[in-house]
């Protein structure tokens, strides 16, 4: 175990005075409000029958997405879970493209082929929303492997891209989590494993699911720092994120960060959310990360009430615009059905007439039977 | 790998050990430990890592030390290899090759003698090929590496000892085309991988008995080369399928359906499909032999078809 791993095997306690500049503070605030307002609008649109399927909202956890992703460069990658809208937004995917995807429209970031749990953006290096527990972690590890490969094999000395993998407390009982901690530490990959520990799977309390609930401790077990941070405090998350991202960028290897957070809504919009104690919900609601940041910014004279109100208003308009855009966008045409199954459509093979089947006009029309 | 520095290999013991069947022998010394990466024994995760590497610009070849172990990676192969190009709206490509030794070997027991074609064939977005000779092994491997699609390449544990003189100059085989092994007039025998050799053994007997079978190694298990297969059916009007795959939901079952759907009018007799038995491959040599198709069964089936 390296020195830093030993040193960081304790939860970090941070001094939060003067942690942020005015400009950074406003940017962070705006991103968190964007996430919250977007998700509230999703709930409305779901109940209005504009979007379908399983929709998992991020309310309450904004400090984690914003705290990490706003420190990343465009070239850095992010892998998410089924609760992925806000990660995509923080990474720069437009609210229009995400909302449109949720509406199942052609203008969605995945042309309406992904949906709520499968947000991708190659342009912004969003490697995906992954709907099964843990399956995004190996993919994120692969992107981190590419960064190392580019630097060491392809001799791109300036390639210092890092990857952040987000996942929940439930995932930390899954093999892929452990397997990837091992590989990332073994090869010193530039990756940050970020646990959004919101204390609950669907109806399974974290405490009933895991032998040792302190997830951060599993970092040092694999030879990497394990950090525990208050995931309801964006400034604290940011400080931890800065250190972990810097470490990865310098080629010093991975970090496991456990952010203790809470989801303000049910697991998904289909979850009646009957098991969580109202007192527990109230406890975390009182610690709303957006309210807390707002208070901090005002108390430290980093922003004025009208400035923050102006941001709220701007975001409201942005979300209204996203809904309008999504609503007016066309549904995918039938011709889209057979596109993107294979990157090279020759994968559909050769038909009885000796021609590649994808050359058949029925393929372009999406009416061929495959 | 010399041609394209983004091509890399990952899997258990592919590096220093040279691969469990020595497929990557000497490559770690030549290309280094990162390009020929020895991974921990964690199939689902290193397969997923290969997929993530492919999404971000590399062209990994992922080896299942034994193909059966890839059952542990089924989630990554199905959800991410097969579907992610589509769910991402075409944004991310997954140019990986997943390969390894499989099939029924010599008394390796049930778990090491799996026929996984049937398991993998319904995954959308994946191509599957099976090699059967040194020549097509090389040609298909190159094609698979250069393909923009994820490709599963099936190798057979009992075929690694084959020797053949192959051309010095570069060649590649099409991932979508079948191989005409022996042209003939009386019956079309469709086969692949190791069963090609059982078929050829049976063909000798059949020729001595006055039959002229056409033998096609379908090679492309998904999609089928319906052109080559169709031309043969139109000529012989009789089809025998010989495979090592499981009978239920196997390649033969899909092939039967495809031929019936496309060439029913040309058939003079119902298709016969000889598959291996739907049993876990037994350890005992005699039982194992009765699990897979033997040349004598092929001869009998052709005689029945041509009555």
C-alpha cells in the first residue's frame, strides 16, 4: 500500500471556509438548480404521459454530480447508472437533447433509441447510463485503460484524461465493483470510483444489504485511497473531487469516494416509497444541498439574492424551452429502426440474391424482416 | 498488431504464459504488457473493460481462456457489446473481437466442453464466425479485428494442432461468406468448425458408395450466407445440417428455419439436422462420443435423404 493510501484511509475532515470563488459558486449553483429543475419537470411530464418506462430522478443528490463533473474537462469521461439524466446535464449535454430523449424523440441525444436509463454523448464523453447494477464500472475502467494506453503505448504524452464512474451503495455488493477496484489499482488507472450512497436500494436499506456499511474502507483494501464525504455538501464534495481527479490526472492511480447522500423521491417514479421513515426523509430534506449552497453563497457575500433568483429564472426558462423543443420534435421515422444495429450494416449479412441485405431498400425504409 | 497500434489483446494468461492454447505465444515480448494484457480472473469485468476501451478508441481482442468462461461475461457481451451501439443512437462503436477455444474436446467435462453458439446467437448487434482451418482462422481473425462490429470468433479446442501452408502475402476472409469445401450434386451438407472434419470423413465413405455430396462450411454463424446456401439448395434439393451445437435453439435450428423460409420450394425432402445431444457433455469418453455427431450418423442421414 502506498503512503497516500495509508494516509487517506481515514475519512477526510475539511475546512469549508473560502472554498470557492464567486464565479465558481455561481456555476455550481446553476448546475445544481439545472439538475433539480430538470428532474422536477420530468416528474410532471411522466405524470402527464409524455415519457414512459422507468424514470429514476436524482433529486437530493445534485451535490455529487455537480461536485465532480464541473471539475472535469470535456475530454474526460463519465459513466453513470440508470439515474443518469443529471450526470449527462452536468457534463454538458443540453437539456433539450436529454428531454427529447426522454420523450422518445428523434432529436434526443440517442435519437430516441436509449431512453431514460441509457443516456450517451460521444461529444461530451458520457459513456452511458447503464441500467444493470455495476455494468458501467468495467466500461469506465476501460476508458481509463485507454487513457493509460494512449500515454504509454501510443506515446501521447499530454493525454491526461480521467474517467469518473458513478454508482450507488447497492452496487458495492456486486462483483464488478470489486473486480474493477482491483484492476484499476493494479494498473494505476486514471479513474475515480464515486459511490452515491443514498442509503437505500429500492426497498433494501444499505444497512441490511452489506456486511460493513462503510464503503470507503474498501478503497485501502485494494491499495487505493478511500474517502468518505458528506454528499449533501457540494463544497466538501468538490474538495475531495479536486484531490482525486488531480491524483488520477498525475498518473497516481484511482480513488474510491463514498458520498453520503439521499434521494428525495422514490427509487423511480413507479416506486410508492413506503418503506423509508418520514423522520429520515425529513432529516435529509432539511439538509437540501441546494439550500445549503445558497445559504453559504449569501452568507459569504459570494452572491446576492437577486443574482441567484436570476439563475433560477434562467434555468426555468431553459427547462421550459427543453420541454417545448421535445414536444415539437418528431418521433423517429420507421426508417430509423434498422439503423445503428451494426456500425457496419454488412453485419446483417448476405441475402439469397447475393447482395448484402442492408442494400435492400426495405432496410433503408426499416421494413425488412430481420 | 503491427499494422494498427490500437489493436490489443486482453485476457487470462494471454501475456507471459502465451495463452492457454498458445494462441498469443511470444506476443507479450514483442508488443509489451499493455498491448498483451494479462488480466485477473474476472471475465465480466475485463470484457467490460475491453468494451470501454473500444468505445474510447482501441480495438481490443478479448480472449476467453475457455469459451465457457465467457458465460460469466454474458451481461457485458449482451447488454454492452451487442446493444450499446444502438442505444447510444450510433454514437459509440464497439470494434472488439471476442474469441477463445470452445466446443467438445477430449474428456474435459461439462463446463469446459460447452457449445455456446446457441447462447450467443440471439444477441442483436453481434456477428459470429467459426474458424476451421489455419487458413480461415487467420483470414477471419484479421477480418474480425478490422470490422467496426463486435465479432465473436469461435475456435475449437481440437483444431489447434492442424497444420497447413498458408500464403505469405496478406489475405482476409469475409465475415459474411460461407466456404465451399467440396462441390457436389446430390445433397447439401452444411457444417462448421470441428464437424467439418467428421463430415469430410463421412464424405469419403459416401463417395465410395456412389454419392456426390456438396459440403459447405457455413463459417458465418450469424448472419448466414443465404446466397451460397441458397445456390446449393437450388442445385441439390436436399439439406443435411451437421453441427456440434446444442439441438434446442442451436445454429442448426436457426439454419433450418432460414432455409425453410427462403428456399422451401426447392426442397425435395425435409431438412435433417444432426446436432449434439441436449445433455451436459459427459466426462466418460464413450458417453462423450455419443453426445456429438459421428461420421457414421452422417452417412446414414445422407442415405436416408437421398432415398
